[in-house]
């Protein structure tokens, strides 16, 4: 990967702060064994732009120094990359050694295309071996897709200038969606996928955004929005 020919990645302070809040929420809602980070590839250059903890950040730095790891692979294929057991992974030895040294046993990366020259990925590190059941994958993918929608807008850099509140507000909305998914799961004793499908169906039926439906659910259950 060419790390020198592209323009440097420059994100405003407001966006970087919002992304830090985003990954903290994602890690909190995905489980106590989790650290998360967000990476962006802009014009061929990849870098970490936010993380929920120092351990995930250090693993990411090794990955980008070598241009080899699950996040890079996910962005290469615009796909989900699961690493059920880092000890058994043979593709990225430097990243694997760094991740194991930090106490992680598995990882996942969820990549989304956000523009002609840009991709973004949500990276997830876990202290557990193969925690990637369907519900956790669905919840992580919801975060990744919301992140992709926001970054698609945010990386229109000229349009972003002068309207710095749009991105933080959009990222905060994802926390409400995830909390609503959790509330519906508890209320109906169902999976995350089924809960999300219920919210999406209500969104379509009532011509409301998923965020509006989620906040209404939280209000009806007397759970404050973020």
C-alpha cells in the first residue's frame, strides 16, 4: 500500500472528538471484554482516528506500520473480517503478537465505503476467544453502518466546514439506536437481529427515521436518550 503519494488525512477537532465518543459508546454497549477503534483510509493512506482504549490503539498502530491486519483486510474487501482466535491466526504475525501481548484473544473489523477515495472501519478487540455470535455481529454491524453514513457526509470536507454540529449529533444518535435495540430485546426476549428488525419495520410503517423510532421507544420506557 502506498503510504506517501496521497494527501494527508486531516479531520477537524470536532469530528475527532465525536468519533472518540462514538467508540466509547460502542465498546460499552458491545460488552465489558471489548475495546473498539475507528480507522479511515483516505486516498490510499490508512490511520486510526479514534479508540476506546490505549490497548486497541497500540494494536492498530502495529497493523498500519505493517499494512497487515484484519482492519486493512476488511477495507481491502469492503467486508466483515472475523478473527475468532488470534492464537490460531497465521496471516498477520506482527499484529497477532501485539494483540496477544495486550491481552486480546479475538478481533473483528467491519468496513464501509464512504466516498470515491475513502473507506472507514470499526475495529473490535475482545479478551474472549470467539465471542462473535450472531447478536454481537449484528450490533457491531449496526454501529459500522451508522458510522459509514455519517462519515460519507463528513468527508465532503468543503460542506462540513461551517456546520460542525452535524457529525457529533449523528454519531450520538447511534447510541440511542443501540439502547433501543437492547430495550426491545429485554422487552420481547428476542435477539438483537429481531429487535432491530422490529424497529426498522416501525420506521417504515410510520415514515420516521430509525433514530426517531428509537428515541420514542426509549421515551415510552422512560429511558433517557443520550
